[in-house]
């Protein structure tokens, strides 16, 4: 394993983050910050209330989400636990949470509560539908936002009915967007000295990802239908059969179309009046796709990938997930990164690497996903608690 860059060399070195997040969207945000040097303290409820009670802590999902963090247990519902949290707030730069507004208000850990203690704090929030408005009170999960945000209406084969995207895409994108927003607020704080509340939601993330499909409606009044494996507007771009499976080919521009017709031995297609323009090809997509498929099915996928690559035409295989990680380019990129698991989990494993690269820095795992409460005493000692006070907190179930 390549030696990891020390925390002090990473972009977010010196930034302390208090992590109050649950589920996936919030932890995705914090994972970005943790991977690039932030000192993340994950605040979890005592053992009887924790996620570990469901037996999930040592599973693949939790292990992948919570690396490079320290973990403490703290009962925020108790006066003593809340006081300890606020003492941590005084030393922190960022708080991240994805509670419903009523929950963080009841726990007194909302934006107004923490900035009263530390005006420099950057407070990041993810919700289902926004912090206020008609749906601000609602709980939200990824699939609900996929439906309300329009993604399910354009995913799947024409006429198939709504189809969810195969990953919790709103969680992942909302978390990534919040990490970006927090980074912006930290830069602004260098100039102003004041913190900022940064928010996003699963619904906003879904609509953001509609991108040009949303612009089709907003600007041109077009409601995008399901297009299956075809690109909605650029033809030919889609899935085509080979003698040993399927491949993706993207040759929608005029120049790519000419090259592609030459590669598959049909240069005369470029002279067909109905196929000469992008609009014409889009209108006749079924006929074009069928004609291409009759040719591509005569050779193996590797053949078409090679000849298309030589002609500068985007083309690639369609992998199962095990095949993804066996691909030489994926291995070169190091997207499966080693992690020594905490003692209770046992042994070494691999988790998904950060997709970001900084020149001169390594992105390996500095800290394995922690056991519950692994760092409670160290963290509390660092903010002034004595051994006796910590022992009392443990005796009363606050930690």
C-alpha cells in the first residue's frame, strides 16, 4: 500500500468537523471532508441507542462511509451531554447534520444554538425537501426525492413506467454538494471572520441533476420522456449488441457520425438525406439503432472498442461491478483503496477511494472506520474534562 499523506499535508488540515449525520447523504458530505484532512469527530448516541444496535457497524456500508473519522458517544438529550457537545462546538470549525428541523430544534443543536456559542462556525444541513416551506417538516429519503425530482420519469425504457436509478443518487449528490458549499463558506470565513449556514436537500439535488432535461422544459417547454439506453437528443448514442454481449457507443456529432460510418463499413449512410443532420438522426433513431446492431453483433465487444478507439469514437464495455474493479484503468486509478479495519471488525479490507486527486498528495485511508465510542475519552480530555468528570459521565450513561 502506498504510504498515506500525513493529515498536516492535506487541504483541510486544521479544520475540525463535528459529525451529527445519519443514513447516507450527511455521511457522504463528511466523508469528503474527512478524506482530505479534516479532523472529524463523529458524535453518536450511547451504545443502547446507536446504529451498532442494529448490527450494521461492521457491514460494508458503514465501513465505507465512516473512515478517516474519530468517534465519540454522547447523549445529546441529557443536559450534561448537551453541555459537552457545546464545549466541542467552541473548538470546531464545522457542524454537519441531516436531522429534521424539529429534531435539531428539540435537541438545541440547530444553527442558532451553535452560532451563539461559536460565531465562526460553518453549519451544514441536508434535508429531504428544504429547511422550511410546505414540505420542510417532512422526512425524506433518496427514492422519494427521485420520484418528486423527476429522475424516475426519465429513467428506464420507453413505456416501462417509473424506474429508480440503481444507486441512492440524491443522497450522494446532495452530500457532495454540501461538502462543496461548506468549503466555500470556510473560504469566505477567512475573509469575514463569520460562519455561515449552508443547506441543500435531496429534492434540490435531484432537480440539479436533471440539468439539460430541466432546461428543455424551462426554455423550450419540452417534457422529456423515458429514452432507455439512448441518449435523449444525441443519436447514435446507446447500447448495441456484440457477438459476446453489449457495448456503449457515442457517435452523435457530425464528425463522429462520419468516422463511425467508416469504421463499421457503411460510409454511404452519411449521404442518406434523413440521416445527415442530428435532428434527422434523432427522429429516425429506431432505424439507425437497428441498422447499427445488425453490424455490431457480428464482432466481439473488444473488437469494436479497439477500432472505435483508433478512430477517436467514444466506446466502452458494460461491466458488472466485479468487472469494474478488474479493469486495468480502474486499478491504475486506485479506486479500491486498502483499509486496515478496527480490531473488532478484524483484518484488512478495501473501500471506495475518494474520486478527487491533488498533485503531490496521496488519498489513502489514515484512520479506519472507528469502533463505537473509540475516541470519547481522548476528545473530552482535549476540551478540558478531567478523568473524574469523564468517569461520572460514563457512570450516568451520558457517554
